[in-house]
C-alpha cells in the first residue's frame, strides 16, 4: 500500500472534483451529432473548465506556489511551481475515443518533485514522488522486466509527421525497422501522458515520443525513473533537461540497446 503525501492528496482531491463533469462531457461527444466547429468549441470549453477548477484548488492549497504555462521559462529560483495539463489526448477526446488523461506535476529549481497522471476512464491514478517509488492507485509499479527486444510492445507518440525534419523522420523509420527486425509490435495510442504511465507500469516495453514541450514531459520522467526506467534523448540526457524533439523510454537494459541501434547509421 502506498502512503500518499499531503501534496499527492491535494492533487488527488482536485482531480476527483473534475472527473464527473469531464466524463459527462465526454459522453455528450459520443452521443451528439454536431458540426466540427461546435465540437472544437465544446472540447475547448471542457478543457478550460478542468483547468480553472484545478488551478483554483491547487492555488488555494499552496497560494505561494506559481503556475507554469505553455512551456514558459525564467521562473524564480527556490519557488515551487504547479505544471498542469488538463486534457492530454485531446484529439482522442474530440473524436470520442476513450483514451485521455489529466496530469499535474510539481517543480522546484528545474526538477520535478511530484507527478500525477490520472486516467478518468479506467479510474487509474498514477503518481510518484522523488525517492519514494511509483504507484498505480495503491499498488507499486515497475517498468517491464524484458531484457531482449524480441516480442516487445513499442509505443510511438508523434502528433504531426507531415512537416517533420528529415532527422526526426529518420528516427521513426529506424524505430519501425527495429520493430520489424525484433518481431515486436508498434502501437500509437494518442496520449503522451498515458504512454508514460503505461511504460512505468510495464504495459509497454519501449516508448518513442516527439515534439513534446517541457510541460508535457514534466509528468512522465519522474514516474518512469521511480519505476526503474529511463526517459532520455539520443545523447542519454534526461528528458526534462534535454532540448530535444525525440525521446526514448524503456527499462535500463532495453534503453541501452535501443539507443545504440537508433544511433547507428544504416
């Protein structure tokens, strides 16, 4: 059983307050026939309601803490910040696909101290704090124990492949080739936050993500690290510190092997 800290409990209670309305709105998207423009406005309204509710509760609990918005830089040293993603997997939500999440992280001096990813559809609450391990609800989680690439599940998150630079497209081509050569399968689920959670809990073996901003990465690296895994760029720099468009996550053995193969020139 996990022992939730006061901060995790604050986040947990804040998320519980928005779940009912979020799922109600999602049900309307599934059942109503509306125009694409109306759908976009409806989802934007849902996203804003979630964000407003979370910010109200979080700032009320810690009024001296700041909020980091849209990958902003230049924050004050020795000050805690909330980092909130109110609807991760927005495109899925918009199309009535039941795979999306809310994430909240706490940062101090460019380091994530606490992180939460909540899957409202499955009622799965993933969380981690520095040095305390990673959990799904009240169960300790660990990354996959596979030590060979054969028959792994690869997960790719790449929101837009149409206008990528050649270097990034080349990385994904290598991932597809690596998947083929190792008799593995590749899946794309559409929520970077849940990809992080599923890697940390061993549901998937290797993760490849691109074009995430720093605030989107904030929820994942600590959760994966506390579960025994790595999330880095191609130069082994931790994801939250890396200025990189392409990141790889896996357990230590697979991570080392994958980076070696992706960095090779074919």
